[in-house]
C-alpha cells in the first residue's frame, strides 16, 4: 500500500468550465488566468483543457516563459508588468503583452522609442481597489504618452474589481461607473471582468472586448458563500488520500496533539495519510468533513503535518487503503475553505510537492 496523496485534475471539466465562462460573455474574447501554476493545478498540463482560450494571463515573466518554451503562441499577458527595464527586451522578443500600472514602467517603454519592435500594453486604471493602477485623473496623460511611443502598437484599457465576488455590492457599481467615465472618449479595446463579475453581472453590463476568468475555470465559485455548481461549473481537482490506520476508542479517549478532541462515546477512528505538510489546512473554525465511499465523515482532532483523524463509526465497512476524498466530487472545496477560514484559491495554491498531480485526459 502506498501513502499516495493525489490531486486528480479532470481536463474535460476544465474545458467545460472554459466553455461555461464563455456563455456569460459570448461576445468577448477570453484571457484564461493561469498564474500560480494554474492555481495549483499544473501550468503546462492544463493547457490541454484550455486550448480554446484566446490567450493566457500570468503574474510575472517567470510564469510566462514556460508557455512560450512549450510552443504556446497565443497572447500571454503579464499582469504585474515588467519589474525592471531589462525585462522589456524579453517581453518584446517573445511577444508578451504587459500591464502597466506605474510611472517607471512608462519611462522604460519610452526608452524604447528608437526600436523597431512592437508592444501591446494594457493600461490599468485604479477604480477603487487601490492596489495597482493609475488614478482616473492620470489616465489621460498616461494614454497620451503611450500613444506617442512608436514601439506601442496597441493600448488596451483595463481595471480590476475588488468586490465582484459578492452578487450585490454598491462598490462594484461605483467602480464600473468610474471606469466607464474614463473610457468614454477613448476608442480602444477594454477589459473589465474577472470571474466574480462574469457570474454576477452578465445580465447587467456589456463585458466588451476581453474577459479574464480565473477561479471559475477550475470549478470553484468566486463567491465564498456559494459552490461552483451554483454557476454550472464542474470541479476540476479531486484531492484524495488513503486510510492508513484504524482505532477503536472508548468514551473519554483523546485524539491527536493537545487532546482537543475527546470521544463522547465509543467510536471508530480512521487515520488518513494527509496533513498540512501536503497542503491540507490545519486551521479549523467549524466542522469539516471528508468522504469515504461516497459517505461524509467528520474530521476530529488536530490536523498534523502528515495525518488527520476521521470519525468512521457510522460506516458499515472501512479498511486500510480505502480512498478518502478531501475535496472534489462529494466535498466541495468551498466547504473546506469555509471551515478553515480561507478561500478555495488558497487551498488550491498551497498544495505542496508531496501531493502528486494526476491528469484525467480529455
């Protein structure tokens, strides 16, 4: 018996979710966000499920390189732009597209005036998130300076929503109004929508030229109060481990570090070979469940580095080596995230190298 902790990645579900994202914005092109190793799913393998995307978005140039090296010739957008002047040489040579959000990035681009190469720039407008981007008052000047750069062949206007994960939030409406004011007198391509805006505003606004779905591609909800299936999404990742030990407890027996769980009755406990060393969350604010043979079982005791303990008293049959689903088909990843006081994005991204990825082909 192997201890295998496996994240099974269903490429057909990924392809389905991309198609589903397109239904929310049928007249827009799709930039699939694949930063942070495709949200922990494996950057290059997931390309098979995202072939119908119009382009890809990563955080920085180090994440863009593997895509070009693998022969991906579609647009690749670097969301944080260049971090140094020298990066622009590679950006132009490999035909990346870049977001600009700081004056120094404009100055670096202006220094390329005499070059023959061409560059597509996404000008980021800070409409209220206050993280990256130029203020609305600065956009006209930045726009003008970019249009004077011979190397810049296209400037796309974009912004990012801070609260679109909620279906009703007046701050999103304020951001949209602000952005619409900025772009009113500019004839260019526009990008607004992340996953949250796509699922919550598809009947309220026009998404224009480009949309940038991220978490919804991987089958999880951008709204932490919902699960992906609420938006017609399919789970892409199913995380599993195995039962490695079974114990019968008497009432009052303690389980795990600190003895924080004490058996309220006679119980049977299964020890499962996964822990925070694999990326399974240790923090637990509310009750958490796993699935064994399609039946929900409660996690009890403290999550340790390599193991968790599960109450299997209600199961008619459980054996060493049985497969345990931590999240995926039966247990929604959003449910686990909520119990740990976090979000599905973090659970996907925190899986460690001890967790094997296996890919279910198209």
